[in-house]
């Protein structure tokens, strides 16, 4: 029996569907226990057509906030009282903060990548970034890279529709004086793709290509010669832990410490949300140790 919960315990949660697989309750409740905070975090099923009544419940129950996953991110963004810059540009929300009934929507997906890169000793500021993909995660990463001072972001995507959406976001940022050079190309423009990678600082795969089981063993980059020693390669995919893109980057000459999988992205986007909720830094080191011990126990 958990005797920590009382009549004063504050409520947070994650909303989306399906949601029962979410690891967020474990992560946040560990952090609340670590600090001795009087909060509890639960998972709530919520479809897109239930967003309005769910937001009413967040206000009515005086919840401190909630994380948002698919399929609700865009619908939630349309109903917020306020939006952070990143959420406004992307048009989606993954974190809601409730301040006495005023709901502010944030987008921390991009912060997850930036935070994980920093955890590996890599910075975005002043760097030339090549971004593969123009979907929801890619858009958030593109925006955050620009807001955090990247010198340039060059987006490559398979379809023109996604590229047009990314271009529209970039135009809005440019109009609001976000100082980052933006370019947009189709993936089939291989000469431009390979030139950008060979001259760039950071390559980020924000597509599902390479993910287990659908496309494991596949990569959008077919030419290993474009990789170079100083290039940082970040793949948002975390299953498998080493994707074909990552393996090819290592074989192509990238240093091992510069090739990073996406497992930490989930942790660091959660850390950004935790700070928004509590004003405290997530105890990342202790949480990593806890999760590793938990995984080791499952394997035995």
C-alpha cells in the first residue's frame, strides 16, 4: 500500500490512445518520490474527440498538468489558453501546464534531442544541422534547433507535402526574426543531400526508417563515403539500439562518441516537462540508474 498519497496530493498524467504501454508514470513518480513531492502521475485514455472534455477535467480537478501523446497533440494545441514559441510554430503540444485554470501548451520533443546531445557533450549552437524527415517529431526538432542557435537547418523529406509544411513553419520563424538559415529539399536530390552531410556538423534522422520491426536494416543514406570524423549522427530511433544508419556512420569514419541512438530523447523531453511542472531539474542520473536496474531485473 502506498501511504504517500493523501488528500493534498496533486495529480498529473499523460493523455492519448493507446496509453497503457506508457513508461511516463514510472518515470515521473520516481522523480516525485526522489524529491518528496506530493504528486502522483497516472495514464488516461483520451481520443482526439475527447480532448475538450479532458481539458475541462484538468481544470476541474485542478491537475498540475499533463503530457500529451498521439493522437491528441494537434487538437490540444488548438484549445490552449497560451502556447510556448515551439508549440505555436509546430502547431502541436506534448506538455500542458495548469496555472490556476490557465492552460499553457509546450512542445518538448525538440528539447529531448537537444538535451540528449548535451548529455553526450554536443551542442547545437552555431552548427549546421541536416534533418531527415518533416513529420511531427522532425518539425519539433527543426524548430528547437533554430530557437537554440543552430547556424542552419537543412531539411530533407521524401514527399513534397511534408516539406511544404516544414517550409511554412520556417517562414513563420523567419518573419519573427529567428536567426537560422533554413533550406528544404526532397530526399531524391541526392547530390544536395550528400554534399550537405559531407560539409555539415550534425545529422539527425527524425523518420521511422530503420525502426524494428517495420524497416530494421534500412537507412535513408546509401553512401557511407559522406560520413566524416567530425560529424555527429543522431538517430531518434531507439529500437534497435544501433540502427543501420548508426552502423554505417561508424563504418564510414564517424567517431564512436559522435554516433548516438534515440533512447535518451524520451528521457530528456520528460526532464524538460518535469521542470515546467515543478521548477526542479529531473534527477536524470538517479533515474537512469533506477531504470537500468529495473531492466536488469526483468532479464534475470
